[in-house]
C-alpha cells in the first residue's frame, strides 16, 4: 500500500472490527482491529496516560503486513468509565494488555507506542517478555521523578510563555505547589473547576509538543472530552510516580534486551527530552535509535511519521525473513 506524500503515513484505512471487552474492577475497554488478520500481530499503546487512541496510529503500519490491535486504556478515549482513576495503575494496564492478547488469540506480538505508550510498552515487556516479538517506541519516557519535574517546571526554559499561562491558571504557583493545585482542581467534583483545569493542562502540553508550535482551537466542547481524561489521568499517574519503583524500567531492561527494538526520537522533543531515549538505547544491545532532526515530541509531525513508517517496514521485514 502506498504512503501519502504529506506526512508519509499509509493511506487511511478503517478498522474491520471494533467493540468493548470487560476487564476487571468495572472497566470496559474499547478496541479496534485493522490490517491483515493473518499478518504480524502488533498492539499499539497510546500516550498520556489518558490521551486515547486515534485512527492515525494504525497508519504507521502497513495494513497488508500487520494485524493491528488498538485499544483505549482505562479511563481514556471511548473506554468506560471515562476519566476514571479507580483501579487504574500501570499494573492494571499491563494486565489488560495480556487479557487482550489472550482474547484475540495472539501468541506473540510487536509492541508499539509513543510517549507514555512507550513507558507502558517497556513495563509490559519486562513483565511478559515471552509475549513480545519486538518493540517500536517513540518519544521515550521512563517514568522518573526528573522527567515529571521537567514537565511541570522545566519546559518553561524553552516555552516560557506557555508555562506562564499554565502557572497563572493556578495563581502563579510553581513546582510542587503548582502540581498540587492542579491535582486538587482536576479532582474537584464541580465541572467548572475540573474542566477549566483540564483545558489549561492539555493546552500547555499541546503547545510544547511540536518543533513548530501551532495555534489550535481548544475552545470547543469536543476538546473537553480529550482534555479531562488526559489531564486527570496524567496527574493521577504523576502523583503515584507512574506506579513504578525508582528506575524500574532501566533496572529490568535485561528482561527484553535480547529482543529487537527501534527507538524513534525527535531531536527537539521538549516533553520527553532526548536524554532518556539515548539512555535506553545504550542499555539495549538489540535496539536501533532513529533520531528525527526536524521534530519535537508529537507523533503527527511529518518527520516522526516518516521514520515510524520505516520502522514498521524494517520490523516486518525482519520477521518475514525469519518465517
């Protein structure tokens, strides 16, 4: 299948099946299946936490070669209940991925994801290495305290105007006080309070995500359904240090270091700076690091799209040769 010239993605294609699956603790996960049902199984893990899936994500991968499983994680996207933080931990999400693998009768699959999706991919792989064929990871985030601090305070070094608005929404607080103010507001039962905080949080992240920032319309009702799960779940995971032990992902990398991995990183990623990707690559002998010189963090930037498509092609060729 040909790719588009504008951003390098495969031409838009629809899911051939979608629906819900009940997991545990009252959560229902929305899923979509696309591509070739007899192809190389691949599960795509969206970012956030809380951002939800997108039809664009499957367009990184050749639908003639891959059987693509997408799902909205607990509380995100179309999964229910929306923006719910109860029984919503990294361990719960890892278990959900295994439930889906068994449900769709997959022995092993390629695990792909960006940003938080890359974090979750690592956590899943280290818990279930025998379920994984390899990894395609974009915008590496390792769930560490310095990375959280960078998001809350460090990005102002590059985007001071965006951070100023983010801070001003909470009376100019900084650091821990700023985070606590947002956390309290996001979990306030009053919609006018938690929605206002969620819009501010999501706008801040979006404004810092691209090499060339765009002015997007966030003043519409549809934005709220994206912003609230994103902001509330990110704050929930921040507060609990992503339910990971200190340096857990790097300390356990030997569990998957024998598997192939392609790491795609925007050189000017200001949300998840390049340092983490470089650190992961150096600890992973079978990894390839692809640095995109004209991109920031966002998975929709043309340079990121082109390199992710190439990563999918390379991973597929690797397994086709082994068959």
